[in-house]
C-alpha cells in the first residue's frame, strides 16, 4: 500500500513537472511569437506606406500620360477644334448683335470689309490687321488675278490663301465683277459668276463661303434683284451691302477726305465698313480707322453667315 | 486536496496558453501573408511605373513634335478662343 502511494506520488510529480514545462514553453513561445508579430506588423505598416506612395506616383504618372494623350488628340484635331470654336464665336456674335439691336448692350460692332481684292497691297492690309489683332472680311474676285494689278510678277491667287491662313472671312464678290460687261445681264449669268468664284475660293483655300456682296451693291442688280436674291437663297447664300465707307471706291482727293468720309459714316451700333484693299489712301489710314473704332467702343469682328447684317 | 487544485490550475493555464499560442501563430501567419502581398504589389507597381514612365516619355516627345509643327495653328486657335471668351463675357 505504501509502495503504491509512493509510486502515485512520483507519477504525479512527473506529470506536474511536465505540465509546468509545457506551460513554460508555451508562455515563452507566446512571447516570442508576439514580439515577432509586432516586428512584422511594423514592417507591414512601412510597406503599406511605401505601397501607397508608389501607387500615388503611378497614378500621377498615369494622369500625366492621359493629359498628354488628350493634348495630342487636341493637336491632331486642331483644324476641327478651330472650326468648332469659330462656329461657337459666330453664334455668340449673333447673340450679341441681338442684344445690341434690342438695346440691351452698350457694346458696338463693326465689320471691316475689303472689296475687289486680292491685290499685292492686300499683304499690307493683312499686316496692319495682324498688328492690331483684328479680323476682317474680304470680298474677293477671281478674274485676271494670276498676276496682281499692282505687281505683275506676283500671282495674286497666292494672296487668297494668305487671307485664309490669317483667319479672315473670305466671301464671294463674283468671279469677274464685270458690271459693265454683262454681269447683270441675266440671273443665270450672275449665278454662274457666283458659282465660278465659289469654286475658285474652294480650290485655293478649301473653304466654302456662302456670303456674297453684289458688285456695286444690291441696287446695281436693278430689276434682277428679287430673282437673283431668291436664287441665292435657294443656294443657301446670304448677301450684304455696307453701312459705312471712306469713299475709296470713288475719287478721293486725299487722306483728309477719306478720314472725314469714314468718321461721318460711322454712327450706328452695328456697322459694315466698306474699304478697298487696292486703295493706298485707305491702307494708309487703316491703323487710325482701327484705333478710332476701338476707342469708340466698337468690337471689330469677322463676318459670318449667321450675322443679322447678312440678308437671307 | 491543495495539490489537486494547483494541478488543475496548471492544466487550465496550460490550455489557456495553448489557445493564445494558436491565435498568435494565426496572427503571425496573417501578418506574413500581408507582408508578402505588399511586397508583391510594390514590385508590380515598380514594374508598372517603369512602363508608364516609358510611355510618358513617348507621349511627351510626340506632343513636343506636334506642338512645334503646329505653332501657328495653336496660336490661331488660342486667338479665336480668347475672342470667343471676350464675346461670351458681353452676352452674360
């Protein structure tokens, strides 16, 4: 009995020591793993920060790539975008005209127009317009322009392209302008001249115009006025005369007379100013004309079919 | 009797400690997995960054070429845009 008791006591002791040992090992294991876990967690946090930074960098680069791709797309479509912004501008000009005509705006608009070109002297006009940062409208003709009247060695058809490249409005003034050689002899003859000039403009600039000014003005069409304008309307054309001029289409005695004519003719809130790009007098006073118009609150704008001044 | 109580307390502590150990091991495994995941992501990001940087250089140079070839057209567009903004300000 005593022997068995001693054996149980010994067994109990062994089991007890074993449990103590396992408990100790388990506690040490827990501590070690806890410490390691903390260390790993610290590293994970560091990695997380790095990952976020790398991710941000990547996103920034991707955004920059996207930005450049959009810019490239815009540049590839720059002609189309310019066309769109011009159309938007012409819509807005029409809205401004409506406001001016309704007396809701104190702004004033002038359309500077040049008839009968191109000439070699048109280059001077283009330079003045560029220096003053304004756009104008050129009603051009096509007959006998292979050599400029004022510089026979220069092909004046090249000037047409230069006008277009500078962003000015190019409009139709018939191919021949031959008022005294039968331009107004019949509706068909006139319309033929319009179409011929339309084709010429398109071949040199790629542009299609649908604004016309009658050589000599609408009244020169006489009895054909209504039939021609009806036909033009069918062709989706609009026509325009002028409301102001310096008289350079007639005989001028000098700059003073031209200046006086010009100033006296400017009195409406929307003006269409007629000049000729062959007139040295008009070219010489053009910078002053532009300054005068700007000083008198006029916006100098290029003409479009949408304008109220274009008769449809 | 006293020895028996101590024995059971020891057993209880051992069980508790074992459970704690299991949780700690699971936690450690999870942290190690996270660490590996982040390391992989960072490596992938670095590779993507290299690719995107190369792409950026390409688009930048394409943009510069296009920009230089279209200087006049860009100026024209900007001039029309400026005029349009000016007219818009008058019709508000």
